[in-house]
């Protein structure tokens, strides 16, 4: 259902087909303009698209500490008696990663404009897809429905957009909720320093990637690696306030955080929708990664005996090969997971008992979060996003396979997986 949002300004977004280098901050939009674009794409999609607000647990609209609602775009072509893959794409959980929302909106725009298309633009980025007649947007959208959430952290983005320099290697990361009343990280002798906000990608209800029995917000070395989450309110990776009002001293102080409003919106949407794939967009490492969880070593997919980690590695390597950074760098698959807790992809993976293809794309390969040409970088990662979407409905890699392609698996399977 479409609802009205007050619009303050509007600037037209660059065409996906064009690259306009050097526009810097003009290639990014303020929050009202970005919300307008979601609504515009929903109108352009006609009966195949709509927009809505992420819900709270009581099914009202999620409203952040700043009073913002989080909008998402839904694209579902026609009706089908068979099950279809649900694909979620999220961006800008971290406020300073502006380019992430552009990548989410641009792939949504690409799909909206080509819902009935069985061919590809005359562009070398799509050469891989052209090899297989069943790999086109019409077939993909016959077998999948899409949920695009360009900005999960609207308060933080609004603050960053108006205060951070575009080429800064730093900038604001967290949400903007007042954390002064949150209990300190007791038992760790951290003191009472406070800054606003929570790292939303540390506040989902799922335990540590490195150690599923670990306490939330643990900070220290495990296996020689720094655990990247924190109970300290001043830290960039602060995971939020604990259930029960107290963390308790480590070890064993394992109370999970109370859901942040932004987190609650994603959790509530996921309560009603089982996602077959989730692509989370960040910046700026120039990698394609996957869910940070130890359970991926144990679960087998419908793919000839590969475990999930092997499947993720295959997909990440192929998707990375399809992305050419505008600065000439090569995208790489991630080396290995790093330990944390409360991560959005791990939440989707665990919620679906491993059925969700939970993948990460870190945009760009330079020491700034927001490249001068957002359009060029969004264009670059588009094929990688589409490839993961095709994988979500392909029998070689889907945990819940559906009869999608005329030659199932032919486009995506690794050589050792038979037809």
C-alpha cells in the first residue's frame, strides 16, 4: 500500500546508463529526496511495485529516535502458483556509507525498467548473463520478489549527510539515539563516557560469529583476533543496551541487546517473510563476502554436497570477478569471517536455518567511504548484485530450489556439480 511522505526537495538522480565523474556530493541525495525516489520507482512499476514503511512489532510504522520512518520498495511481477524466492537488499546501516544506498536504489531501478525484458543492454558488464538465454530480468522477476531497503539508518545518514565531508575516511557511523540512559559496560571498568547512537550492524538478535556461546558486546582478543563489537557507549561498534537493564560481568554476561527501532523494523519484516537471499551493501573495502557464522561449515545445500561456506566462497569469487572498480582495482572475495555479534546477515541466515544466501558487497577500494562518482561505483557492482539474485533462484545453490530456469544450474554451478 502506498502512503504519503512529506517531500522537502527533489533532485533527479543520474541515469543508470551514464557515468558523471567528479560530481562529488551532488551525486548523493538528502533523505527526503531519497524517499521520494523510492515512491517514484513504485509508481513506475505500476501493479508490479509498491512502497511501504518498515513495521514495528505492533505493525505500526517504525519511527526512529529522529522521527524518521524507514521506507522500502517492493517489486513482485504478476502472480504465481509456485513459490518464489524472496530477495532482500539493504544499504547504509552505517551512516557514513552513502554509496551503499545508491547501489540499492540503482539495482531496483534497473529491475523496474526491465521487468518484461529478456535481453540485456549493449554493455560489457552483462556479457556473462548473455551466455545463458534463461538469465534475464523477465525470468528472474518471474521467480523472485524483491525488497529494497536503501537506508536502514536514516537518522545517522541524515546527520552524516549534513555534517561529514564526502571524502572523509572517518565520519559518523552509528544511529543517533540518545544513549545516556543506557547502562555502562559494567564488569569491564570502562567508565561512563557516552556518545549518541548504536552500531546497527551489532544489534541484531544473533550471537557471535566466532563463538556462539559468547557474551554480547565482548571486547578483546579471541584466537588472536580483535572481536569487533562493544558494550561501551562511546565506541563506534557499540551494540546497544542489554535486556534486563544490566550486562553482568564477563564471562557469561550474555544478555542480548534490546532491539533498536531500526533493527526492529528489519526483524519485523523478516518475521513474516522468509528470505532466500539477502545482499547487504557497505563500503569501502572492494570485496564480496558472506555471512559471519560458524554454522556455515556444517550445513549442506542442494548443490551436490558442498557446505554453505564453500557455496558462499564460490558465489563470492564469481560475483567479485564480475565487478571492475572504476579506479582499476579488482574486487576480491573476503579472506575469512571476522568475529562479531548482532550482524544483519547472520540474523537472516540463522532465522532461516541456513536457507538464506547471506552475502555482503563492500563498494569501492580506496580509503574513503563515499567515492566522488557514486554512479560509476553503483554501475560497477550492479552485475555482482544481479548474479547473487540469480543464484537465489537457481537449483545449484538455492536451499529451497524452485523450477526457475529452463536449464537449471547451467549458468551458475561450479564444474563439479553435475546437471
